[in-house]
């Protein structure tokens, strides 16, 4: 009897030890099984979505700090439009390479959780240096801060996109991207509407302009710290969900090799091209728009700021609903082309008519939201999960290359030729984006219609895939429950563990114990049958 107890396994054998690399799946129990705490339930997924939204709020709040304070920065720091636009170019230049590298690091080195925290920390550090530049009255230090901020900002967006696909692929992905855009633009809207009034309100308390500018910029540091906290909490909950659901780590399912980029389909490169051609007509315009509205329509600085921020206000409100519309209908490529056409009309109205700019900017806000909700999820439709970080990184890199170049060109064109020539330049870029969108539509139609499928077809395919997975799970369960199944993992008894320890520390065992130990070990290794 004592020998039977002695030889009993220290760790009981379970059927689940036969699969998933020794990970034993246990469904949440007690409170962990409740709706908010079970990662397989909708409420927990939407809690994760809240954290993803908070993750980007700080970054987008501080991104447009220069636009919100364009007049104050140019006046206090003594710079012209071309030098002012360096605050955007130096954000974009490092991301020409670093976004692609950051996506690769997320896929291959750091993983999505650690990478998100690291990039959030860079965002915080960059904003601290940017604000300190105003404290010490050095525009060069402010430029350095924007450079550091750029290292983290776009890579943080890559990580956020990867998180969104991990949690919402084949569910409400277009709506999720729309909501992420909405919160991001909410951050930009809050920035555009509170920083200039705060700067003006502190005139009596802080008469020195550079210190008043610095105080206004330090507000952004608080929101960056809030996003860093969200990054840490998001990583902890994602790790917990990965363990409970026994799903692959959120970073990848396989390992990516940089040579795999050569095999990306043409449709993906067309998506990248549309992205850069479109976004360079929106962000640089918003960065320079306040003075445009003051000059052409004789608006006050406050009213011009409100008009300039309408793009962000509209996208903050409309993006989730437009994302739901794309989820409900499908046809992503058609939605993208519709967004490009609407933006083309918006810039044409601004350039060639005296129509109040409220109409044009509202139209631009809706079209920007439509395009963003439909464009970014298309990457997940054609790229496997272990390539997502790199694919989104390349997309951000190409976008930032365009933003860096066009921001410089926009400042030069504005100083030399004025706003009308600048608007014609933007119209030419939008025409190129529309041509690319038509080519993408034709290519996709000739190669399986993957991107432009209806929502009904996507739901049917997702259901078939889910049913196929359920059949495989039932078959695996049947095999494990059968009497003929033998686990490949054979646990050691207390008897074997003790004797192995004694043999390793040099204790001589009796011959009959040593022979019995070696024979049992050989059986476990498969040497004896």
C-alpha cells in the first residue's frame, strides 16, 4: 500500500496535456467566469477596446500641438512657415524606417505587449523634451522632442492596429477601426480647442511668452502618461486572455522573415499607395489651415481654429457609425474610392469658391472617416497574422515618408506661391489616389474579389470556418476520451524523482534499486518495449 502511494504521480495526468505544448486549459471559474472577466465574452472584448482607445488618445492629442498653437509658436519662437512645418517633418522622417522596423520588432523581437509599452514611453519622453524646449527658449530642442515623439508615435499606432485585429478579426473590425479613429480624432479635437484658450488665459499669471507656451505643452505630458498606463494594463489583460483562451500569442502565430516582404501581393502595395496619396492631402492641410481661413475668409483666430478642427470633430463623431456601415455592407474598395472622391470635392470647394468653409471641412471630415474605416482593415484581409505588425509598419512608414516630404513642400509652396497653388497640388495628389483606387478595384476583381466582398459573404465564410473548427475540436475530444489514447507525457513518480536526485548528487544506490530505476527510465524514453 505504501509503495503504491509512493509511486503515485506527483502531477495528475490530464487529457489536455496531450496538446498545446503542455498548457492546461481551464475555463474561468467563479467571478472570472462573469461577463466582464471572461475574455471570450463580448463585454471583456469591449473593455479591451476601451484600453486600445485610451492607448492612442495621448499620442494624437500631442501630435497636433503645433497646429493648435501655430500662431503662438511662429511668433514666440520666431520661425517662418517652412521652419514651423519641421515640427511635423521631423516627426515623420524617423518613421520612414522606424515604423517598418517597429512592426518587425513587434512581430519578431518584443512582442506586441512589451513593444506597446516601449513605444508609449517614447511618446511620453518626446513630449517632455518638446515642452522643455519651450522652457529653455530653444526651437532646436523642440525639434528634438518631436523627433523622439515620432519614434514612438507611429509604432504605437502599429501596435494598436495589431491588438485590434487580434481581438476583433472576423467580428466588428471595420467598426473597431472606426472607433479607434474616433477616439484618436477626439484627442486631436480636444487639443485644437483647448490649448490656444489656455495659452491666452494664462497671460496675466505668466507674462513671459516662452514659459506660457511651455505650460500649455506640459498638459500633453499628462495625457501621454495616461496612455502609457493603458499600455501596461492592456498588456496584462491580453496576457491573461492568451493563457485562458489557449490562443497563440497576440504578436504572431509564426515567425516573419524580412524576405517575406517580397511576397506581399500587389493589392497590398496599392493600399499603401492610396494611404500615402490621401493622407498627405489632409494632415498637412490641417497643419497650415488656420492661417488659410484667416486670410481668405477674414476669420478671427478662434473661428479659424474651430473651422480647422471640424475634420477631427466630424471624424470623432461619425467614424464608429461609418465603420458599422462598412461592416454591414462590405465592399471596402468602393467605400475607399467614395472617400477619395468626396475629399477631392472638398478641396475643390476650398480652392475655387467662396462658399463658407464649414461645408467643405464637414465634407472632408466625413470622407476622411469613410476612407480610414474601410482602408486600414483591408490589410488584415490579405495578410496572415504573423505578418500584420510588419505590414502595418510598412504602411505607416510609407505614409510618414509622404507626410515628411509633402509637409516640407507644403511649407515651401505656401511661402512662395500661396494657398491656391497649394490646393491645386493637393487636388493632383487626390486624383492620383483615385486612379490607384480604380486599379485596386480591377485587380481585386480579377483575383478572387477578396477586398471588395459583401458583408454577407464574409459572415458566411466566417461561419463556415468556425463550424470547421468546432468539428476538429469534437474529433480531438473524441480521440482523447477513447480508451486507446495514451498521453505522450508520462509523469514521474515520487520514487523516480527521489532516486534521480540521489544519483545526481553522487549517492550510491543499492543494485536492485539502480537496476529498477534504469529500466523504468528506459521504458519512459522508449528504449525498451
